[in-house]
C-alpha cells in the first residue's frame, strides 16, 4: 500500500470516535519495533552478493481499543530494505516499500466467551523448542476462534486462505488448524492437527515467477510441499490434500530446570505426473531441548532429527511437508538471527542437528552474551544429490545428504543503551563439508561462511 493510502487509513481511524455516527469512541495505542543493521557477510555456495549491507525495517502497530471485548489492530511495515536499494531505500525512491503487515479485529462473542480474530494475522503451529518445523508466524488471511473450557483445557480453530488467484475456479489453497492446549502446574502439552486442501491449479499458480523470490512466504510453498527437483504440478489428482499431526510440551515443574519436546508428522499427495513419478511428501521430525537457568547464564542442549529421502526418485519424498517453518537454533545457518539468517535453512526437514549453548551470559548490568556451537548433518540418501543438483533454497534450504555436514559457531552480544534502545552484535562462522563423491563437480568444494553484524533495535 502506498504511503498516502496508509496515512489516510490511519487518519480515518483517529477520527472514528467523532465522525462515525453513533459509534463509541476508541482508545488508540501504538507499539512497534524499528530495526537498523549493518553487516559484513560471505555466504556459502559461492554467494556473489555484496559483502557489506546496510538494512532497516520499521514495524509499527496501532491498536484501536473499543473495550475489553473489541479492538482492531493495524500493523504497517517499512522494509525489509537495503540502503540504496530499489526496494524503497534508494535516493528519490522513498515511500514505495510501505505495506500493511497485519489488519484484523479481535472480539468476543457475547454470552459465549468465544474469542474471534478475523483478518490478516500471524498464525503458527504450536512449538515449545527452538524448532517449529511446519508453520511459524505465517502472515495469512484467516478466521480464528478460541475458547478456554477451564484453567486446564482450551481449544482453538483457525481457517486460513494462503492463496486464491481467482484465475480459475480451482486455484485456492485452504488450511485448517485445530489445537488443544492443556496446562497444569509446571507442565504444558499441546496436541494439534492441520489439514490442507489444494485446488487443481493452485500450485501451478503459486509457482508463477512473481512468487518465487527468496524470502517470499508464498514462493516457499513448492519447495516445502513437493519432492526435490520437481517442476510445475500437473498431477493425476484433480484436488490435492495434505494433513499433519503434532504434539509438543514442556516441563517446568523443577524450575529453573526446563525440558521441552516437539514431534510432527505430515503427508501431502498431488498424484502422479506424466513421467509416472509420485508427487508426494510424507515424513516426520522430532526435537528436544533442556536448559537450566542460573543467575548469570542459561546452558542449553538441543537436538532434532527429521526423516530424509530414500534413493528412489519415483516414489516421492520421505521428508515432512512444510508450509513456513522456522528453526531458531542458530543466528546464521538457521533463522535465529536478525539479518542474513537462514544460510543453511530456515527449517529442519531432511536434516538432524545437535547444539550446545550458553545463553544470557550476564556479568555486567545491561550487557548479555550468547555462545553457541552447532553440528548439522543431512538425512537424505546420497543418491538424491544427482536429482537435487545445485543449492536448493526456500523452505528446505540447502539439500544435505547423509554425507554432508556443517559446523556453526555463534557469539552474540546485546547491550541495552536505554530501556527501549538496544545494540546487538552477531558474530558467526560456518564450515560446510560436502560429499565429493555424491555431488561431483556441482558442489564438490567445502564451503566457509562468516557474518559480523551490528544492529540497533528501538522497541516501544
């Protein structure tokens, strides 16, 4: 949305109490996060982008509160954008990168205590560890309902429409998520299930080049739902479907000791293509972490394992299908950092890893450090390297076989300049070791990557 349009919309909201007939006056509050970063980075796999980048992102949220039972939320975003880039931060190019990130209404059904959220909103599958393998903060148009039966048991139901080009009558994608959180003193368990329906032409529409940019949530769907190396979906099924089942939980009864577990299984089937190759993915992923919080440091050990492809290219994929995953185990190879994250992957499908971390090291007031060492290895059969070809990005990240591995070391620092202003320094190094026999001349060299970043965040 252009700047003038957003300003006009905000002005209309400010006048709501006085110019909307008999409407009640609303209270307007604002909060947000404004981020600025400067980084020096060399990525793996022969990355040829600029080594130095300056970037910013401004997220501002306006809350229009009519009562405890009714409010509207509008969040606008300027960025992400590189200084000097054509995405809104080049000279004379101001204002072209402003957009609405969220726009929804929260209300409670009178007499029923059912909470309703409708509109463009963030939706996630439940996760208690660093790893959310299916869907994390997906920005999507949705209708969500939640109800708390008592202090222990609740339920939530969300219908999402990630895509509907309206070019044909068979190109919509719908997702339905059912979650049942159960909590007690010192423990929390959350089973859930999700179902996806894909119109006959939906995935071909999603694979339009306009949707395939790196970082595009919609553009990641093909890499997360299809077997590796597959082209447009012309399957034998007129309508495709997917389903996922998962459960997660945490134990804090012996606080400051904490243990968390997550498990998910999923399957998607688009039928067979013209070459009699199955366009299917089905697989699982499990993750766990344990931590103990001391006064000056929180040590944590974490682990995840995800199923990988076998050596048969015709029977589909044995990796779990994913929508918009997030694995925050590290700040560079994975997406736990502010900028230049996800160099290996943003998700966990087709990989396993183990991490040892010392977080929140605080010996001086207003200054804290995180120290991490992480090992990652692929779970896909070596024979699949010939199908994967070069780097595979998107939801699955780099395609790693059982012969490929990586080490990552991170050292992060946070200094609170003021209560609302903090400086972050991220230092990271990755050593990627590739199987020369499996990859041949395509990816035969070991790769190194590094990042040094300084970021300022203003939270209000």
